[in-house]
């Protein structure tokens, strides 16, 4: 039971970390002069690339990529 709680806590922390990194990326784009539309498109690409590196297929409903 404790192991499940630890895994859940780690997952929540990881999601929070990803959210913070994404927000920093977005704000950096805006500060650099990107329009809102450009910043959103680039942030979407950033999230997709991050998920791809983590082994998730963003084009297949978030399931693990098949090889």
C-alpha cells in the first residue's frame, strides 16, 4: 500500500515538474517576442517532443509506442 502511495506521489510531482517547465518555456517564447499563436504552437511541439522522448505515442491516444 505504501509503495502505491509513493508511486502516486512521484507521478504527481513529475506532472507538476513538466507543467512548470512548459510554463517557463511558454513565457520565454513570449518574452522573446513570439506571438501568442506562435508560442502556443511551439509549446505544443515541446510537449509532444517531451512525451515522445518518454516513450509515449502522442498520435495514438497516449499509449506506449510500438516498435
